[in-house]
C-alpha cells in the first residue's frame, strides 16, 4: 500500500499534470485568435468532414493540413466573416446528416450544394476562387459546364451517373455497356455544347446523380413480376443501342413520379409511356451520336 504522504503527493502531481495537459489541450484546440474571436480546430475539422461528404471521399492528410493552415491564416483577416461561414457549414452538415438514410435526397443535396458553391465562386474575382479546400473538393467533383443564369452546373460525377443509368437500362434491354469507351468524348461534347442545349436537356445533365439514385431506389422496390414486365417493354422500346437514352429518361421520369407518391397507372404501358416534354429527349441525341453508341 502507498504511504499516505506519498499518496497525497502523487495525487497532487497528477492534478497538476492534468491541469497542465488540459491547458495545453485547450491551447492546441484553438487554431487562431483575432479581434477578440477564436477559431477552434473542431470548427475547421467539421468543415473538412462536410466537404469530404460533398466530394464523396476522404481528403489526403496533406490536403487536410493545407486546409487547416489556410483557415488559420484567413481567420486573422476576417474573423467575424469566417465564423459566420463556419456556422453556415455546421447548419448545412446537420441538414445533410438528417438525409443519411435517403439516397435520393442525399444525392439532390450534394448536387444543389456543389452547384451553389461553384456559382458563388464564379461571382468572385479570380484571385478569390482558389484555395486548398476548393482544390480538394473540385479535384474530386470537377465541373464540366455551368450556366449562372439558369443556375445549372454539370459535374463529371453527375454525367457519369447519367451514363451509368443508360448502361443499366441498356443491360435490361439486352445490350452491353455502351458508354465505357466514349465517356471522355461525351464529356467534351457536353462542355462544348452545353450553352446551345435546350433547358430540359440542361436540366437532365445537371441532375444526373439524383436521377440515377432515384432510378436505383425505384427499381429495388419493384416486385419481380413488375421488373419482368418493364424489361420486356424496354426490349420492345429500345431494340437498338441508340434507343437506350430516351428509354432511360422515360424510366427515370416514371421513377420520379412513383417515388413522389403520385397516382401512376402501374401497367407496363404507363411505366414506359410517361413523358416529360423535352426531358425525354436524349441530351446528346441531336449533338453527338456517340452518346448513343
């Protein structure tokens, strides 16, 4: 047993060490101080986690370190403005967390938030558009086209999702994957021709990720008999690979109507005949035949 004097001495030493550790930890938890305001490490790290959620993957340790150091330097210049930004990010992260189990709404949230960030950057001087955080995010979700007037922003991830939907429908219709070798060309075609596309076509490519997510959720909820009926109708509607994009857009529109709980005739004819104006038209059908090959 430890003698009482030694016990008290050890206890006192432990208390002093704990106090010193807590004080040191508190200092380390504050990244910067300016004009009576403090920036906590947790605020920056929470912002990084949110950006990683938008990007769909973790940043490297070098990227995280660069973001933290940049945040420290920027805070000194405008602490009040920065704290407002961090508060907004925290609120957005809470909204995102509430969508965790809703694949479609989560995809829509990512699309809308990334578009808002990109359009906000376009409104700033070129010197204000570059930062470690922006490079980390848009390095993973590159933007290939944007229209600030209509607030449409097309990302490579969204376009790939749209092509994934096409390949999925192609498979159901009895065709092989038809876009694996053509994605780079399609991306270039979209970038070059986006301004001349119809409003409906721009809407489709802008929301490729959420359309594909919605189609997946819809398909997973169909009974076996309904799936068989849809497959049979797809084979009739899309006998050629070039017919696949229109069929895919139709099926996506049906998925949207069904998931929103609208009263839709579930007969095979209704499933495949639902149209949404020009949305049913393939994005690149008039501009690049490679989109359907």
